[in-house]
C-alpha cells in the first residue's frame, strides 16, 4: 500500500489519536488555492471539522491550521514532491474528507476505528473531466447563494448523521447578485444536494458585514461527465 511521505510535513501526531494523511494528484498542473478539509462524527456523537489551504505557486509552501488544537490540519506544496497533507489528533469516528480546487471537489469517507489509526488517502483533481450545474430562480431578481455538496446514491449524507447540505468547506457555492440564474462549472461527476438561499445584508460592523441567509429550496442532482444539468428553484 502506498504511504504518504510524512517527512514532507515534519509533524508526528500522538500515539493516542488517529491521523488521515496523503497526497493530491492534479490534471492538469494545479493553480490557485487548494484546500483540504474534513467533517466528521465522533464515536460519542460530536460533529467536528477542520480545514487548511494554500495557494500553489512556483516555490515550496506549507500551512498549518491550529484553530481546533489539539486537532491540526497541515498542507504542503512542493514543485518537486507535489501536494501533501495531514489531519492529526482525530478521535474515533467517521470522516468525510475532501480536497477543493476551484469548483472541483474530490472526497472520500474515512473511518478512524481505534485511537492510533493512520489512514492513507489519495485525492485526484481532474479539471478535464467535469460537468456543469445551471440554476434558474423562479422568484424575482435578488441576491442569492446556491451551493452543491456531495451525497450518496440514495440522497443521504455520505457520513450518517451529518447534514446533507455539507459544511462550509465541503461544498461548491456561488453568490448571485441581482440575477435569476447561476452556473457552476467544473464540477466533478457525482450526486449532489443543491440548496438555494436568499441573502439579505443586515448591516456592517467592526467584524464585517452581517448577512441573513433564508432557505428557499433544495433538490438532489446528478452531475454527468461533459453534460449540463439544469434545475429551477424554488
């Protein structure tokens, strides 16, 4: 079995917690921001998540997210060795792990079955084999958010107990300003939960602009290679 070279990140997790590690292959070569994220449900029923990302450039770079310490997520890009990642200090549970580059998501469901489990994962970002989602909004022009998140063939969350609309990181979203249509291109073929929400700005403050999101409708869609699927909501 292929093993991700942990020496690339130079971080070792504890012997009493799980780890997900691996690399990402790209077709064609990567550009822009690449994010690694996970959302999981622990054995005790707690929902947890984390994310780390960096912008691929001509030189080597690495980023560690310690927001949810002791859980940490690290990513590294090297023109010589490629893109590698580690998700450390994971409790026993099931995890939806994903890579996002542009509108392309690749994902896998991973189980940490015991405290010292180490699971190797390989993602593939293939921008040459994608489909398109076109959304028509039946209501008047306004400000909206449309998002798609991966689900299983039965229309259920990939990890039972997680929300079907996906986390903030494991989804592809677009904001629509004063329009009635949106097109999400470059989507990996698969089955997705599509959700439409209206956006209303409530005001600005020192921490930014507050926005109220109101659900308007949702539907499950199949994205096929080289094809466009069109839906109308709500």
